[in-house]
């Protein structure tokens, strides 16, 4: 039997801005890549047995009924030794990933900062605004266990946060996003070009871009378009802009701005507004503000598209909801559970996108088949490591938008 193994860490496509790993650093990432695949697959399946054989019977015996929501399932499973051990291993794998990436970047920070400064000075593709604040709700915790989140700095003007994110996401996803960690962006492009092959958007906005790994494939696919990648995290944008310039992508700008305040752009300025795995990072008050602003700057006939995991619904088993909720309670994702429990279509409708203009579709992460051979389970959901994501979108009605 052939083992289902992820590709080696050395299969990463080494763009000029990426931090270089020593033998030992690469070996640690290799271990974490395999460890994450093992935890999400072989070991993770033990949670289903633990629920069926121990947690559910114990809950029935105590309450005389079935659980009514995912929170009751979590309370029951958090008493189970298998699930507790699995959770501890997953949490520790993320912390180890951050530690290895961070020490790798800090070891060569002088060189990385110098490279970023050269690329950004030459390209003119970076626009930072120190008046843009990191949202309070992101200052409160270390998102994904990254010290300081995406905004942290070791010294003025450094690229630690962005470089750490870029070098370690391969290990977190088991290589599922490809050699440039851009499978999400490639999937969006594949869908858009198949859905409307003649469509040529001229201005595209990517909100919550971090290092631009999902925005760059869009810029490459639409070379005549102007792509604007925004984030509040200047530390990540410094790296992202240098990364794009180092890859020779010239039709993209990295701008420090908040999706809740797009006032620098006129009504109807963009033909396409995009987010990728970003809505779940927003507070309950920030999400509708961002969607309303996205609607305002979207041109009549334009596309809004949000890549996310599926929303919870009555059709989704409570155990699956519970497993999908793991990141909210164990991986510093405080808004994950509330966001995925909302009726996102209603939230979008209240922000100005009529329900009859909305759609939900699956987009598949496109990886590098020569380097990353397809896995037998590539099409299966994997509780956050999915090969297929949900896209929640709308084509803005031209007549309705002008009347509004």
C-alpha cells in the first residue's frame, strides 16, 4: 500500500523574497507538514469514534436526550481523553510552526529587510499609512498563534510577520495550496475565467490581503487590470509588496487601508471586490460595515466574491459543526463560530446585495500537479484543510445599483 504523504518542504517554489531554511529548519517543517496531515487524517478520525462510542452515550445517560447544538457536543467531547489529546497535539503543532518560522526569519532578518526595502523602493507598489489602526479586536489575541498577529514588528520597518506567514503556511496546510501557497487565488481565477471567459475586469480590490498570496494570481491572470491589495497590517504589506515585485508582478499595489473605510475610492470604482478566508476574522460589527463599503465601491455589473468555509445550517450534522468550530476555541480565531453561524446571505442582503443576485459555489484549490501529486482524499472536506472551498458571491445588478 502506498502511503498518502504530503510533498517535502523543499518542494516550495522559492521566490526571491522567501526566507531561506537551513537543513534543520526544513526538517522541522517537514515533520510538521507530515504531523498535520496525520492529525487531520488518521488520528483525526478517532474523534468520530470517540463521539459515537463514549461522548454521545455519556451525554444521553446524563441528559436523557441528544445534544441540541454544537456547543453541547463540544462540552461532551472536551471530557473525552482522545479528543483532548488530539486537540493538544493540534494546538502544539501550530505553536511549533510559528516558533520554527519565526526563528528562521529572525536569523536572517537584516538580509530580508534589506531585500524588501530594495524591491519596494524600486517598484513603488507599496503605500503605507501610519494613521490606519490595527482593529482593536485583532490586537487582543495572537491570531493563529502568531506572536503579535499579522501586525507585529521587531523593529521599525521589518518584514517578520509577513515572512513568517509565507514560510510556514505550507506546513500548516500540508502543501495543499501549492508551491507558492497560492491555491486559493488560483482557484478563484479558474472559477472566474470558466464562469465568464470574456470578462475583463479593469480594477480589482482584494481585502484582507496579508502577503498577497491570493491576490497575485488574480493580477497575473488579468495583466491589464489594476489590482489593489489592502490590509491594516503594514508589517505584512511590506513583505507582500516586495514578494510581488520579486516575482515580476507589476500590476498590483499593496495599500494599508481598512475594508471598513474605503473612502479613498469613489462609488463604483472596482469591477471586482474579493476576500479569501477573511470574513471570519471580523467582529460582528465590522463585518456588515465592510460589506456595505464593498457594495459602495463595486461598479454596476461587478462581482463580489468571498471565499470561506461553509456556513453552519440545519443540514450540517452537529458533530461536523463542532469539528469545524475547533479553531474558534483552540487556534485563536475568536469570531469563527459566530460568523459561520450567521445567515451570510441575509447579512449580504442587508449590506446592499439583493438575495436574487447572490450565489454560492464551490471553488477548488489548484495546486502544482507535477510537484504535488493528487491525493486520494483531495476532494474530501478536512475541517479547515479543504481542497474545495465555498464562495459566497453576487453580481451587482446594473439597473438596481444605478437606481440605488
